[in-house]
């Protein structure tokens, strides 16, 4: 089934492209939104990802799934954006404030802040594993890092998040 999809994408079949974009757009946008914390940037990067994917579909070799390949392109677009903007973590806590329509704003903002205090490589591994539900091997394919490195980053990310969120929760209890 995936090989037929690839062939239709290679010949630039408009219906196939539209269905493929519709199928993956929200997943990629959500991933990029969590990395950038900025709606417009995530929208731009999502669009750039699909443009680059359609242009380079002839280079798809099938060594991984199309989903993993697409996430690798999205990750590379994000990494290039991060290098251009030299963003390691927001300096101003109000920058990139979570959209108000993402559920419980206080809990969401606390989690976003904790996530963005992680080293970018740890945050990326965590989001790919926990949110995008990718396997360690898929994350390795997306980031280009060995599986052992991914495991280490996940471990350190979880430990830091556990400490930070536990500390935040204790502060809330003591304030009330």
C-alpha cells in the first residue's frame, strides 16, 4: 500500500497529495507546535515540510515508513529554523505563551515551561517518543542519533521533568 502511495506522490497525483497532506498535517503541526511553542512558526514549518517532501519524494528509499521520513524532514526544518533563530530556550517566560485553547492553561503552561527548560535534544526525543509515539528506532531515523543516545536523552528528560513537575506541584499545594 505504501509503495503505491509513493508512486502516486512521485508522479505528483494531486488527489493523492491532498489526501496525504490531510492525513499527516495535524500530526506534524502538533509536533512542530510543541517544539517551537509558536503557532505561526509551526504552521510555516509544517507547510515547508510538505513542500520539501513533495519535491524530494523521488529520494524516498523505503528504509523507513513514510511517516518517519516525513517527521525527519519536519525535524530538519525545525532544526534549521532553530539554528537561524539561535533559540535554545525562551528567555522571556511570556514568549510563546501556550494557546488558550489547549485545555487547562495552567497545567499546560507548567508542562510547556518544564519541557522548554530541557536541553533541546532531550525535549525533541521526549516529544517524538511520548507525543508522536515513535519507537526508539524511528526516533533514531528522524534525528540521526544512535538508539543508545535516544534512550539516554529520554531518561534524562523524564528525570528532569519529574523533578520540575513535582516541585511545581508542591509549590501549588503550599500556596493553597
